[in-house]
C-alpha cells in the first residue's frame, strides 16, 4: 500500500474513532416512549457500524494480522476485487466499495 493511501486511511480511521467516542459520550435518554426506544436502537446501530468500519480499516492497514480468507464463490454479477468499506444502508442492506486491479 502506498504511504499516501495509508495516511488517508489512518486519518479516516481517526475521524471514525472520534465519532464513536462522541456518540458514546451522549447516548439518547430513555423516557419510556416508543420514540426514545427507537432513538436508542438507532444509536446502538450507528455505534456498531462505526466500530465495524474502524475494524475494516485496521484490517487494511495491517495486512499481516489478517487471516487468510477462503476463496469467495464466483458470482457473475459481482465484481471481484479488494473491498475497501461496507457502508450500512439499513438493517439488511449495505453499500460495498471495492477496488479492482
């Protein structure tokens, strides 16, 4: 990985880590209403997503630590490449960003 790209990824990781800390410092208050319970679920989902993205970036920055993954199934409509990030788009969908050689 090029040093410039590693620096960009490190900066992105630091920003995400700061966002996680800010979210954890100000959790929503539970007053027993449905709206508050929904806000708590959304908050927990956001924290989990940011933590997953930080873990993905950590894996990209330290490839020696990563475990060898089994070969993926060949699906004709999916482009094979190096996945950079997976951005959650709801409970059952995500936007995947990858780079092909």
